[in-house]
C-alpha cells in the first residue's frame, strides 16, 4: 500500500525537526504532547525512519530526517504561495498591523519616513515598533513580530535574511566640546576623553575598547545607555564622547560635531529578517521593499 500524508503531517515534521523536541513542537502547533507523539509515530511509519532518536536527555535527527528537512522548507513555502493570491493587493483597502522589532536608533532615524511613505499608498496599514531587547528568532517563529531589523544574532535555519544597510562607527560630541577645535583627533586624545557607551546589556566595553587595547590604550567610560539616541543626548549635555553608527544617527547628531574615529573598527551589517510564512505575502513583501529602499537611500 502506498503511504499517504497530508500537508499537516509535513508541517508537523518541519516543526519537530526545527525544535528537536516533541513538547516544544506541540506547544508551537497548539497540540498536546500525546497528540504530537501520535503524529511522530505516523511520520515514522510514513517515512520508515525513526526521524528523531534519543541522545542522552535530548532528541537528535537521523541522517534521513536532516535530508527531509532540507526538502520540506521548499515544499511548505510553495504551499503557502499557493494559498496567497497572486493578484496585486489593493493597498488602499488593506487594514493590517505590522509589528517590527528594531533598536531605538533605527526607529529614531527611519520610522517617521517609513510611516509617511506607506501612508501615501496604504493609509490603513499601521506599524508597531517593538523594543529590540534580544536577538533570537522565537518572536518571528511564534508570530509575535513580522519583521526583525538589526545586527544579525541567532537566526535559525528557516529564517529569511536580507542585508539592508552597511554602517560604520563615528564619534560625536557637543558643539562646545574641545574636540571641535581639533583638525585631527589622535587615538591617545580619544582614549583620554570621557565616554558614554551603548549596550543593551549594560556593558562598558566592546569592539572599540578591543581596538584601543591593541594600541596599548584604554578609554574612560563614565556612563552606559541602551541606545544611540540616548548616548547622543547624554554626550550633548554632559560633554562626553559618543561613538555611534553613522547612518542610523544622522538626525540624532544634528547640531553636534562628528569626527572620524582614530581607530579601525569593523563595518556593521544591518539585516532584515522574517519567517518563511511571510515570504510570499504580497503586502509583507511590499513593506520589506519600502524598508530596503529607505535604508539604501
């Protein structure tokens, strides 16, 4: 007898292989653990393979399961594409809310322009910007957010990723800071100055400190904040040095003196990430293109 399986079985298999856990797969699909276990038995019978096997206290995929997982993603994406109409959406009558996770620097620089741009074509589309407190893909997987924008962290094999911007660090101080009178700021002068650092985790050291340490120098960090706009506000009022991303702080640095860092730092890549379920959604794709163009300009 030829084995049969429906799309739900393939979806369950994809979830099991993404989580390597019956319990977590059941939670994401809204099933009980026992129902998920029965589904796993059906999958094993259908493919004549254990699929997941015990390794200590964990489950690991078999070689056959790894091979199946690669094919599954394409199959499920094509099935989702069939579900969504191929016609161009009538944007003026689309009423949707998109949740976008991004850091405050991105929101400060681009949110207003993005809202203004999409309002011309789709006045009933609303954007909710969510604070980027972490870099894991669970919020995308669980549908809590529609887009994740920032420096790439843990993404997961199924998450779609597109580079939208490459940026670099520059220094910024208030207009009356002594650096404003210097033609060239040396690494020694930069290190001796008082700094405000940006870290969501409250860290006072980072890549800039590593570059300075390679020259035998240490900078004096007297404050730590969680965003570039906050760092610039503190630097402005307390005559501190803020080292920030250039493109994401164009508006926030208005009225301040900006200078090239006297040390070499790596270029920062800003990415846009989304779940495969949104890959062929025409409205989601339209929004992604707006963000890509805005950041490219």
